């Protein structure tokens, strides 16, 4: 249930829905095909001089990252497993199986991956290379969805147990044990698309995260082909994480966008970084 009272200080918009009347700030409301839907997102362009996006009306461009209203996450290690240690230390064989069998995690990962595919379709021109690199593929939930969408997927993760589940899920050996903290050993221009779901925030927990993030983005730039692009979904702990990510990303990808899906919600908002080579 959304807390609608916070928008009453703005000019309200009254909309009739199947469940009754809602009062929402008009900044977050769009009418699509006559039905009431909440605005699906805002976007912030890394370089607004190049028109490589074709976002629909359900997206709105903003000029200030503060419009995303990224709040500082509280709750410690309960909500942030990356604060405990490395993935391979946290997710052993049993915990990896529990994670994979969780309906909630499967639903969330599925929604995030489908949104990443949707965002890829908003960029132009698309690469004709069908190879997709799934960074931090984990147990292969996102990789399976990408494969079903028609991509040739190469999953990468540092966790042996997760990667074993990913191989079984994809029924393929195209899964590589790699640590995204270091330079990725792929041939130059061999990948058309890079997708990463809920993996980037593991770098934030490192003491020298800025350097490791630089190695990651440098690797991604090298392995992507001429029209390559990537979508990285991540959970920042605070606004400075977003700012640092953009600061490093723009050194290697001068064109791109930061998208905030469901910006009206505190816990429901999701942040995606689109990279254009």
C-alpha cells in the first residue's frame, strides 16, 4: 500500500481506478491507453548531447540525481549480505540451494531481468551480436530469462556453488568462474551486450571500490563490440554510491543513462545503469 499522503502538498490529480479513487502528484502519474498507471521511471542522461534513447512517455528526464531520492539504506547485514563478506563465503552449497528455490527471489530477479531487456530495447542502434555476458549470474535466474529471450548467454560468477546451479539451469557449460573485481579475460569486441542484476553493489563493500569499479568498466568497454551496450541493475547504499558509479562509468562510456524505475516508492524503486559504447 503506497503512502499517498506525502503528495497532498502538491497539486493533486484524482484518478478513478478499479479499486477506487487515488490522489497522486501529477508528476508521477501517466495515462496509458486510458488506464491509470504509475510512472514507470525517471532517467538521467550521462551525456545529453547524443540522442541514442527512445524512452516512452512513462519515463521522464531529470537533470539532478537527487530527483531519484535515493535514501541511505538501514538494516546492516540483514539487508546487505555484501557487508558480511564475499559471495563464496556467504552462499555455500545449502544456502545457494535455498536462494535458488526461494519464490520471492525468483520473482524479483525475473522482474529485474525483464526490465533490463526492456531498457535495452530503448537504445539504438542495437548490436547484432547475440552474445550476452551476464555478470554476477549467480544461480542463473537472469541467464535463463536472457536465453529464453533468444540470446546466447555466458554466465560469470565467483561462487562455485551458484555457478554449478547455473550450468544445470541453462543446460550448458557456458558458465565461467570469474571475479568481477578484476579485469575480465575476454577477447576484445566479442560481446554484444552486458547484463548484470544485483551484482554491482558487492563492489561498494570493498575498501578500494573506486579502483575495482574502474577495472570492471574498463573490462566491459574492451569486450563489447562497436554497437555494444550494457544494463547494470544495482542497489546503492546511498546517493554517493550512485555518484561514484557514474564518475567511473563516464570515463569509459561517455554515452549512457541512469534509470530509476518506480521512483515514487522507497523500497520499490530500482536503479539501472545503461552503458553505450
